[in-house]
């Protein structure tokens, strides 16, 4: 039912492989670890499950150089560092209440299943974070989902070839996308580069949105729609963004009624 159970201070896992026999996610966890508030290490570990989960409940985790196949990774409260990992048909789930940093990870090969990065929950003491930087997301159902209040910051991430939404924001999410994030090349004409629900309040600066579709015979064709905006968004000039966003081949932007007199700001863009 559970591959690894650890209830110790400063847990470390190195150079091991965990595989499950079952393809059913309800059969248990790949690993359940309670670090008891101390920093632990997970290095060069391979998790291959049907649809299992890797949970780190408390304390901080340094997760690096590891591979996850069909295994969701959920990290609880703590200033985690998640770097140089490979997520195949897998998700990384972070709480929006710490200065956790996820950088230089690769997410791929889940166009009909897993979103890549999920920021979920209620915020704690930290006003900023987590920080999501220099990750590559390709061929996933969705790139980034933020749900619940909190100010996650995204920098220099690349999201492409998604079948759902490149970015989906809801339940009071107020992330900041800054410093050259790129959302491009959706897989279908009905994929959404950006989808915001009515209570989200994101900001975008120096972000590239491009809805060109990879054509079956090579080259590119054009998507029918790109952005679905149902909330106040700062694309520049609203106090949280200086603009400098680029909208390439985004032909249709359906905008619904925005509650509370919210305003979409979009100054100084291409």
C-alpha cells in the first residue's frame, strides 16, 4: 500500500527506485514522509507508479535529480527546494505559504492527464512565494494551476503543447508572472493560453502569449481563441505590472462581466 513510510527528523532518501505493481491510484502512496520540521534530502530517486503520490508532510525538503513517472509530488508547508527533476505524466503540488523554490525542472508527456504545476491551499505567513523559475512544461494537459489566495511568482518558465489551459487561475489566486515567461503552441484550437475565474487577480509582465498551433504536416497554423478572462487582470499599468507583454496570433479574447467593478489594465504591450 505504501512504498516508504518515514517519521524521523532530517529524513534522507538517495539512490533508490520505488515501483508499484498496481495502476490504480487509490492503492496508496509511493512515499509518505514526515520530516518533523527539519530539512531532509531526496536525491537521485526514481518513483514509477501507476498513479501514486509522493507526500512530504512537514519540514523542508531538498528534492533534486530525481525522476517521477505517473507519480504526483505533494509538498506541505516548508521552504522546499525542487530542482533538476524530471516529471513524466506527473504533477508538482505546492502550498502557497512559504518561500519554496522550484527551478530547472522538466514536465512532459501528459496531454490527457496531469497538470504540471499546481499551487493549492491557503497562504501562511509568507507574503511572497513560492517561486517557480526556469521550468520547462511540454505536452501536458495544463501547465500551471493556481487555486487559493497567495502570491506565487513565476519567472522564465516555458509552457507549450498543452491540450487544456496553459495557465488556469481561480479561488482568489493572485500570482505574478514576471521576467519572460512563455505560453505558446497549444495542441488544439480550443486550448486556452490563459483562463482566469471571477475571483482571480493575476499580474503579467514580459510574458509571451502565442496561440500558433503545431500543424500536422509541419509548420504552424492558427488557434481560434487564446485568452479567457473573467476577472481583473493587470497586464500593465495596474500597479503590479509594467506591461511589456507580447500577444502573438491571439485572435479572440472573450471577456465576461467582471465582478466588483474590476478593471483589466493593459498598458505598454505588443
